[in-house]
């Protein structure tokens, strides 16, 4: 089982006026997150991922690079990190399961 000592919430905002271009870049970033094999959940404003801190920091770098490679000339990214080296984090499912419909 992979070590889970951190969670990362990332929002990527490509600077573009074209809605379709923006969505295409965001979709590519979500595919990068999915390919990581880490547990994640896509939300309306951000995607949350849980795993090992070092893996998440590498994934963050790849997400930003993926957005640029997908056509974003520049981007804004808002990131939240919860890091607990000893583990014991509440997971995505523990935080949100009761609110799903």
C-alpha cells in the first residue's frame, strides 16, 4: 500500500479567453493526475489528490508542465497542501462521502 502522508488540492487556470481552449488544457491536466495512479477526486474548482508528499510535489510539477505543453501560454495555479509526515490524514472519502448525492 502506498504511503499517504499528504493531500494536494490543485486548481489550474490557463490564461486564455477561449473557453474550449481552457477546458482542453484542464482536461489534459486531469488526465495527468489520473495517470499518476494516486487516489483523486475532481471538483468544480479544483482536483484533490492524496499520496506521498514527494510524489505529490512531482505530480504538481508535471501538472504545470502539462498545462503549458497543452497550449497554455501561461497559467495561474492555486494549490493547497496538507502534510502530516506521521500519517493520520483524513482522506478524501472520509471528508466528502456524507455529502455526495
